[in-house]
C-alpha cells in the first residue's frame, strides 16, 4: 500500500509554524511497511484541497490529511473529503455533548461554532480525540482510504497511535525496521568508504546520512515481523561495528551528549566545562539529558581573558603571547576547571566561532579543545573551514562532548595515551 500525506493550513505555507507531522507520520508508516510516495501542503482553500485529494488518489490507495478540523469557516478538511467521496455529513450528538462538556469543565462559554467539529461524514469511522475537541475520521470507499487527523501534534500523534495504527496493520503484510548507527569524527565520505560493500545490499539496506559534524548509517530490513527483521539486521550491525570501531558512539541513540551522559553514569565519572567560544553550549546540551545532574559539576563561561586568568588560573603571559585561541590556553582552562570543580574531567573549548573581527590571529573555525583528568591531557584542534558562527559553536560543543566520551571509554586503562599535563604546560 502506498500513501500520500497532505498537510492542510495556510499558516504552514506562510512559515508561521513548522510542519513536524509529516516527518512523524512518514517514519511511523515506514515502520508499518507503508510507503509514502509524496508529501504536500495545501492552504485553507476548498478548490485547491479538493484538487490535491483527487491527484493524490490517482497514485495512492491511502491519503492521510492533518489539520483543518477546527471550528472556524476556513477549517474545511472533513467537508472537502466528504464532498470528494459524495458523502452527506451529520451531527454526532455524542461528540457534540463531549465538546459541550469540555467547555463546562474549563468554565468557559462555548461558541456555537464549535459544534461544527461534531459534523461527521456519513459512513466514516470516528476517531476519538482524547486531547482536544476535534475528532478524526477514516473514510473507506471504492478502494480508497482517507484518514483525517487534527493538526496539533499533541492531538495528532496519540490519535494516530491509538486508532490509526491498528486500522492500518491489516493492510500491510510486512514491517520495515531500521537501526541508526551514529558516528562522530569520521565524516560521511570516509564512513561510506569503509562500508562501501554494504551499501550495495538490498535487504537489509545500508544508507549513509550526514548531519552537522556527524554521520550515520541507517540499516533497514523489510520482513514479515520484527524478529525476522532483527535477524537480517544483526550480522550487518556486527560488521559495521568492526569496521568503524570507536567512531560509533551509539546505535539508536538520540545524540552524542545522550551517549556521553550514559557512559559517564555507567562509569561513575563526572565532568566540568570551561567554555569560551561555545558560551555554555556544552553544558546546555549535556544538561538537556535527563539524569545529567549525576555527571556534571559546573560550567564556567570564560569569554574574557581576565576571567580566564583570574577564575581559571590561565597564565597572563600565555594569553598575551599565544592568545586565548591556543592549545596551551585550552590546557590551562581545562586544568583550572578540573581543580575548581573537583570533577573527574575538566574540559575546555576556545576558538574563533566567527564572524571575523580585528584581533583574530587564525582562521574563523579554528577551535582548541582540551580534556584533563588532572594528570594527563588530551588535546584536539578543529579547523571547520566555515565562517558560520552557529555551525562552529554547535560543532565545537559536539566535539568537546565527544572527546569526553572517548576519554571516559578509555578510562582508566588507556589514560596514559594522553600527554602528561604538567610536562605539556612546562614546554611553554
């Protein structure tokens, strides 16, 4: 079975809201083995919506529409679908009573226009909305199926899961299962080169994708059930692990910070950040993860040289001679935050995020990262080749967090692979 997604709403076309519904539905339909051939967005216009429905059904047996179920005159989705299928509409009194009860519970007077939401296409399946007043519908006629869902994601998602998924399962003989192998520090082209022979597989298929500073491989299998799909995927995942090694930070993990927090918790390790060009981005991303309070001690945003010197103990002569964007300053910042916080790892980031300003002694996108356990230090220099400030800040934070992951993974067995901190500082 093939499907088209139609998002209804002029506010989407104007860019007033971001359409996340199509992304969510595409993924969930793929899980069900239903292919999405096309996605479209239509404004609140009867003729254009009717034309979009007609065109969608020329290539698909199923269409899913989101939005346009409100009480105002420009909310037309149900009415236009009923018109397409030549179905009369009637008022569902049970839904009307539920809408009235909703307003009573809120202590509000109900506008009569809200009863428009109780209009249902005759012969359709009504989908209960447990998170709002607009019910959904499923119209099935002449080999065509239209699923009509509300636009707000907090209403649409539970309705889809509770009512639509059970309905659609009977139309799919297969499921599609995917696992995402998340990597860092290798790059999409290098990653693809190492696994090039796997990219030719049909089932399971292996496809590379790039993100900001990251790359991932999506391994996807089509099978009759999840157990069968897992058996197809498992040996391919094992081979990818052998080929990519430490570049993999997780499988089906949301982010590098999620993987890092998990690893730190497992090992009982803690971290503190001294951030210059990232302005607290490292700490923000780590503390976005539930349970981060177990692993992060503090963060100091040390933008000025004065703070680097007085708070973190970076030597003034090093700042004057080598500038704040240097490996020695990064090392001293990491040492300072480690000593101040008592965390297992002190981490620093300093660099030129952009745009260019007078005083830059290196290219924009030059970043230094240091991680220390107080005895050893691990240093990394980035040259992003970009002048985009936000990109450079994001990628710098990603690399800093990933360096923590690598150090934690090797700790304490391989800590001596770093440089002796005091010996490194004494060379300056």
